[in-house]
């Protein structure tokens, strides 16, 4: 039975599993926002495979596209040969690209995961520039393979210069807002232009237009444009990691569109495969420095993923789901801000489109920087409360993920197909869970 499945998996699987521990669910059926467990309970899934399910679970157009490939007798796995399915996917994807990139793009199909595409992007810029250093940001998350880890944090193998990612809340410069972003930009320029800083001219800058795992932190548009100018002036390729932010999630098809920034390289995965594994790098043709065979990988030809992905991209475009994410997301943010006004344990509510974060804090604790002359000190993060809220949500049939530098941010990543009514149910359950966890 269901208890047996949970027990056996917890014995057999590695200790590295995270949300499987706090979400003891055995899903057996799913549709749209809803997951049904083996125990018959139903849950509203606002984790969506960490933002993968742009159309929710088992959307009919996705299932239809998969069935069509199977019924056609087409090969399901063909490495990187050209096929009609791949052609349709690439055409659909290129139609979504920001103008100047669409006119002159190349695509590299990578291994199945986002982290594979990050590796390929890093290798590409290093090959193209002949340089190795990298500019990356505090709080970044780019994946779990070695190069992607270098870009994310920890002890890098290559020279990574870590720059402050702009934050309103917990701004590293203690000022937040435009001023904080401006100071971060100047910090970046100073490092690059100081011959003694050791930064030199790196192979690339990699950034997330909205940090996801880092705690749902949207970069201001002006800061994005500033990063574009800084990199352009110095001949440094800009890599936008849109693995989590892409395909309408933030209220634009690609999150870089909010600022009008056109990166040199875009890393894409998650939603582009319509719930099946697919990852690509799209880049300006001038960077196409690969020799034949320079980048390989067995699983780069998953036809089902390409078909499911093409159907998803087309559905998001035709039904203007990015715009829908923008309006519905703004409404949900507003409602959560209202909730924050009544609950001092909500330190911050932020996000863009349907990528939403609620940061929980301990309002009673002594402010760690109370004597800070800048005076912006904020209460300390409350990871235990965040975990309690996640559990209380689960008990009320709502699945949410935690994230952020201190695991104190509750993240909501509902499908873009969310209805007004469903959004209301999600918010009600969340409010109820928060009140219960606070007690
Ligand atoms: N980049 C970003 C921005 C991500 O959010 C993630 C995954 N959460 C990755 C890269 C890595 O993708 P994957 O887990 O598929 O390797």
C-alpha cells in the first residue's frame, strides 16, 4: 500500500532528497493544478516540478502531442539527427526569442537537464573567448554539476568573481531599491576596471533575471540594462539563465524581455520540454566556435520532449499565458501583501508574474543591525517557521516549495493556466496555514 511505498523509498533512496521528506505524498494521478495521492487525498500543486509545468499536469495539448509522435511510428531517440519533430520545436522556440537574437541564433541541444545546458553555455563562452573566468552572483543557482556549481557558489574550480545580486530586502549595501542596485553596478565596474582586482576580463557573466532558488528575487530592469551595458562595453558575453524564468512564468515569454536586454546566450530547460526532460542553449551565431564533436551527449534527441515542448510553447504563445501570468501574479502579490500587513512574521512578499516568494522572519528577535547608521535592518530569517508553514499547507492540501539563502522563503510556482478561482483557493489555504503555523 501507500505507506509501504513511502517506507521502501525512504530506505532505498539517497539521503539527498529534500522535498520528498517534507512532502510525504505518493502521487498516482494529476491534472492541471491538482495531484491525487495514493491515499485518495487531493493537493493543489504550486511546486509544479519547480516551475516545469507551465500548463499544469497532463494538459490535453501536451498529451496529444506526445501521442501523435508515438502513433506516427517516428523514432523516439535519435541523438542529434534532424527530424520533423525537432524542426517544429526549433521553429516554435525561435519564434519566441527576443528580436535581435531570433534573427541570428544558433541552438545547441544539451543533455536532459538545466544543469547540462549551463555546462554547455560555460564551455561555449570559454571556447569562443579563449578566456576562463566567470562573473556570477550571490544567491545564484545554476545546477548541480561541477561547472554549474562553480557559478552557484561553494568552492569554485575556476576563477569566479562573485558580485552582489540586487536585493531590496536584505540589500547587501543596506539601502535597497534603486540605490542598492546602483551600488552593485558600480561595485561590478570597479572590479572589472581595477587592474589589481585579479578579475581581468572573464569569459562571461551569468545571471538569473529573477533568482528562483535564491529566494525569488527579481532583478530591477534598470540593473539588468546596466549589466548588459557593462558586459557589452568590455566584450564580455552575457548569459541569461532562463531555466526557471522562461516560457511565460514571470509575465513575459522570457524574463529578459521586461528590461529589453538581449543576452548573448540564453540557457533554457524546465518548461520548454512540456514536462519531459529537455535543455538547450541558444546563442548569437558569432559565438558559434564549436568544432564538430566539441559538445556531445547521448540524450539530446528526445522526440517526445520536443513534441511536448513545441505544443507547450505554442499554447503559451497563442493563449497569451505570459500576460495572464502578469495580471494574475500581480493580483496574488497584492493579496499576499495584504496578508503581510496583518502578519509581522511575513518580512517580504515579492516576485514577478507567477513566480512568487513570501519571506518569513522572526519579528520579535533583536534586529542584528539595529545600530546600523543606514537604518534598514530587517528581522532575521525564520526557516523553522517557513518549514512549519509548508507542513501546514500540506495538511490543507497545498504543495509549496521552500527556498532562499536561509530556506526561509515559501515559493509559489503555480501553472500559468491557473484560474481565478484556483488562485483564490491557493491564497485561502496559504493564509489558513500561516495562521496555524504562527500559533
Ligand atoms: N538554473 C536555474 C535558474 C534553475 O532554477 C535550475 C533548477 N532549479 C537549474 C539551472 C538546474 O536545472 P536542473 O535541475 O534541471 O539541472
